[in-house]
């Protein structure tokens, strides 16, 4: 498969008065058709170059990819102790967690290039747990893929998952 030219931009958004900065990557050469989207959730330390690299790779394959920011603009753990504290705080407020996850999805599906019926969520470790949590809310996702995900127990809500896991 040929690699598409990729456009990219930082994408600032706000949730409950807090600033977030995600990253959008997309193919620049298209026929104008809507494209499938991939929502990427970062690892426990926070939004970084790694998730941006994955977004670029997916865009080169023909997807619109949004690397979400779940902790807030500029928040990145300097070590495992800080990362554990950030993750613990995030998981300790399920309502706020779900709001950040769904608002991240809206950043992707709100892009005019995205076919909202062809959106998946992926995540790495902490991000994988977030992708699964989002699916369990019952939002319209075509699928979820996790990579070395921690599995947060939420089995009662598995029935809400609409796409493939």
C-alpha cells in the first residue's frame, strides 16, 4: 500500500474550563470522500511524541487520526511515580473520565474529513483501558484495539459495546 502525504496540526480544546491539546493527522491527498477515523489514547505518562508518531503513521495509511490529551495541556509525568498519581486521579472520578473520553471522540468525529460510522479507538496500556471504557459507554465505535492494556473491571457495561473488540 502506498503511503499518503500527511498533514498535521495541534488541536486545542476545552473541557470544563481546562485546556487540552490533542494532535490531528490526516492524508492530504484524497478524492474528497469521508475517511475512517482512529482515536488514539496515550500511555499513563501523558500525551507525547509517541502517540503523535502513531497518528502520522495511521494518516499515511489513509486514516484521519486524533491523538487525544486526557490529562490537560502540557501535563506530562516526569517519572513513574507522577504517572501513577495522574492515572489514579483520572480513574478516581469516573464521570470526569467518561466526559474526557467522549469529548476526545467528538474532537475526531467533528472533523469534516471523518466518516463517523467508521471510527475506532485504540490505546496503549492506560490508553487501552480508556479505549475499552469509552466502548463500554455505548458510543458508536466500529471497533476497539488495545495494546498491553490494563483491564479495568467494568464488566456490567460490556453489553453496551457496539463494535468489535
